[in-house]
């Protein structure tokens, strides 16, 4: 009985060894023709005959070869399919080195690398790369840092970025403040956008009055419509509609 048990264990171990050798042989064979397959493209190669473990190794081999050749977009796709977060983060580092910060942030997002997203977000804020800082903090859903960025943008009259930030954190009060400051500085387009996103109909109607006085009839008409001030919208349409193709 004991001999049969030992024999069975040996046979099972041998089967596993042979299976591992076969898998390795398949992977090694695939690697030999990898340069040719790279030119064919990952999308046009059928890997369905391989088990998941072998498929992952092959995808990583693809990614590493693409990375070696500097084809980072294709490398990223291979590593994403392989679920290799470490390699995706490394590509993020590669993008950082060549100054492609937005791409780096996207890699850290794909890798779900929270520490790197925090690091690069704060670095971008310190270096006043506001667009990239906002992108990182939105991914992190970091309301505190987004609010800090928004306030900084307001103080520097960067109304477009301020609107993006306060929209992301759904701060209607700050959107209205942004609109007020933009209106004060005759940045009517930004004021209109801020008030529209805030949903403040009274502010929209006031903005429309200013636009009407400035001869900006199309903007006035749109603002009156958004404010649901149909009487004034109709007035603008009937008296100035021909000037802006209503």
C-alpha cells in the first residue's frame, strides 16, 4: 500500500515536471520568433492555445522587447494585458525622464500606483505644471489638494484651470466666485462657463445683461436661455438674431 502511494506521488511529480518543461519549451520557442512577431503586431497574434501562465510570460516578453526598442505605447499594452503593474510604473518613470508628464501620470493610473500619483501631483503643483497636477489629483480624488490648486489658480487669474478644479470637486460656491472674478476682469467667456456649471440662474442673467451692453448678442442669448429668462432671450433673438444667425 505504501509503495503504491509513493509510486503515485513520484508519477504525479514527474507529470508536473514534464508539464513545466513543455511550458518552458513553448515559451522559449515563442521567444525565438518574437522579433518577427513584433512586426506583425500584438493585435494580430493568437495566443489562445496557451494557458494563462504561459500567455502572461509571452505578453511580458512582448512588453520587454517593445520597451527595449523604445516603443512605449505597444509595451504598455502588452504589460497591461499581462497585468504587470511594476513594469507599467517603470514606463511611467521613462515618460517622466523625457518630460512627458501627462503620459507618466496615465501609466501610474493604469498601475494604480497611488504613491507615485501623489508624488508627481505635488511635484507638478510645486513646479506650476497645473494641468498635470490637476490630472493627478483628480485621479486620486484628492479634494484637499484640488481645492488648494483651485485657490492658487484664482489668485493667478487662471480661470480655466480654476473652473476645471471646482467642477471636479463640485464646489458651486467657488464656481460662482470664479465667475464673479472673471466677470470683473471682463473675461466673459470664463464667467459664462463658471456660472453655467454652478447652475446659478441669477448670475447667468446678470452676465447676459453685461454681454448685451457689450454687443455680445450670441453670448447674451445663450446666457438668458440658460437662466430661463425667456423674455430677454426672445428680445435678443427678435432684435439682434440676424447678427448671430439665430
